[in-house]
């Protein structure tokens, strides 16, 4: 799914990132620029987080969520692991079997974590925790894991935060690569709220198993330049129709055009967080995403 860029392509997108930092590109391996004939392929997915109120309360199980994907007529689902009953192999294999029989793919899983610890022991603990989830992903048959960069400790700088993230993510990617699992750092707030920071992390980790969960809405300022900078590196997405805080409308048609330009091939994953009840709000956002995928995909 990753469209590899030439080094000058990396320079181009890094320079476009809002709030950019100085990036040393010596010795980098970066995605190659998409060829003219490299048409996009868009698939629909939904995060379990979209139904978080129901999963948290027990009104919906993860098995129910898999079946909900059939009702929504989407291609895949992203399992937010906060509501898994267990990480025991028998339970994970049962979810895999239900998904298989339902004709539903796993676009990935999402975990709670932070890569940005100043303390070396805490960073080592995070690596070990991620390894456990890599093993779980292998059992599920999920191709990637959403990881969080995390919050820079008080008094720390972006440069220090990037260093700590890299020191955590690199060995985790080394392990994940042996299982064929990609670790996709989410564009969230904190260390990853600037596209340039994410680009620097990817450059320094320098692994084919390091990717980006490009959340198109987690931007405090104008989002489109940030999205364009990172779209060539995206291995997954989170889609909402607003950005912020404060919430402001997001032109999803324009967002899809950016992904088309990048030659993206992968899931456009709904992550619903609006005020309307999730049972009625999620399907509305899913329909928007399905319409745009059909409009812009080459399949």
C-alpha cells in the first residue's frame, strides 16, 4: 500500500508541511514519487472506535461490530483494541473466523500507547508492549497497527520528542517486519500534530514497515497542506468531515483529490466522533466515504 518516493520527492513534501522543522535527509530511504499511471484504489473501512459508546457499555460486542460491517456494506474494519475481551489466541482466532465468514477484511488494529518517553526504561517497555500486539495482529491476520506518537514531556522540545519516538519505533518496526506487520503512526495531536515531525520520524526510522495512519482531521490549522505532505506515506486513514479543535468543516472531496494525486491504495477508514447517536451518525458518514471511494477509485 505504501507508494515509495524518491529522495527529492521527500524533500518536496517535507517542505510543504505546515510548521516544518529542519530535516537532515542524508542517507534517507523514502517513498518514490507516484508514476503517472499509478492510479488510486480506495476501499471502505470503519474503526470500532466509531461505536465506542456501545462497545464501552457492553451494548455491542466486537463480534457485533464485525457483523455491523456487513450491514454497512463496507470492505473492512479497524479493531480498536480497547474493547477486546482478551488477547488469547482462541478469542482472536474466533474473531478472525467470524470476519472471514462475513467477507470482512481487517484494515488494521489500534492500540493505546505512547512512543514519546524521555526515560529509556519506559521506551523499552513500550517496545515490548508493541511486540505483544504485533503477535496478536499476526493471529488476527491484520496487516498493520495504529500507534500513537504521544505527548512531549514538560520542558521537552520537538527535536527531543522526535529522537525518543525514533528510538522506540525503530526496534518495534524491526520486530513487526518479521511478522509482516506495519506500524502506522497516527497524525494525532502532540508530537505528530505537525506533518514535518512525522516525516522526520519516518525518515529516521527508515523501515518499510513504518507507515502513517493519516487522520485527516487532527489539525489545529489549515489541514490540506499537511495532508498533501503525508498522503504519499499513508498506509491507512481516519476519516471525519471536520477538523480541529475547534470543529471546522473539512472538504472531503478535496481530501480525496489529494489521495488521488498521491496514488494511494488502501482503506479510507471512518472514525466517527460527532454528537449524533453513533447508530444513526456512523452510517451517514460511511455513505459519504463510500460515495467518494466509488467516485475516485480506479476499480
